[in-house]
């Protein structure tokens, strides 16, 4: 079982290497390899953001899930595992909020279990994490991709000009 997973992972790496041999995908793979070393700063910011909102969530919402009405969208969707009872489950809940996975249902469940002040927590997380931080991350990745694309285009243009100049000299 374990060796099978390792072999599948190595096969995935091989397919990524094969993608880099095709023209359009070469640029994407090159961008990905250039982004990874610089990306740790954004991962640290995301981790600190997760920790901050998880700690606040644990302080405000620990143990309140039994108070959710059984006919609510939260209960009908069976989202009871998305809670703030432990740091681990808090991180999972905050991650689901980050990827905007029915975050409004999660927010309504906590609002019904506590008070309307719960909306402040969830909307502030949405504004800070999703709107601000994730847009900065996407802008960073796009900037690296566009700079790689520009370098690639300039290199192709220089190569074409060099070939043309050699033909004229002959």
C-alpha cells in the first residue's frame, strides 16, 4: 500500500516533467518552479492568519455546536465537524472558510448557535483572508507568470532575429 502510493507520486512527478517538454506547458512549469522559493513568505502570512482566526474562533465558539437547530442548513448539511473545539478542527474550519465552501451556511449555523455577533467574525475573516490576502497571492503568481512570459517572448524574438541575421550574412 505504502509503496504503491510512492510509485503513484513518482509517476505524477514524471508526468509533470513530460509537461515541461511541451511549449505552452513549459512556461507554466517554469513559473511554478520560480514561484515556490518565494512563496514561503505568503505561506507564513496565511499560517499566522489561520492561527489568529482559529484562536479567536476557539475563544468565541468552542462547544456551541449542540445549540444549532436541527432544521437549519448547517445541520441538514451535516457540518458539525466544522467546529472550533480543538485547534486542529479550527484550522479545518478556517480552511473551509478560506476556499469559500458554503461559508454562508457555516456562518448562519454559528449565528443561530450564538448570536448575530458571529457574523462579524465570519465577514471579517472573509474580507481579510479571501478578499485581501488571496488576491495578493493570485496577483503575485500572475506577476511571476507574466514576467516569465515576457522573458520567454523576448528570448524567442532574439533567437528569430539572430537566425535572420545569419541568413542575410550568408
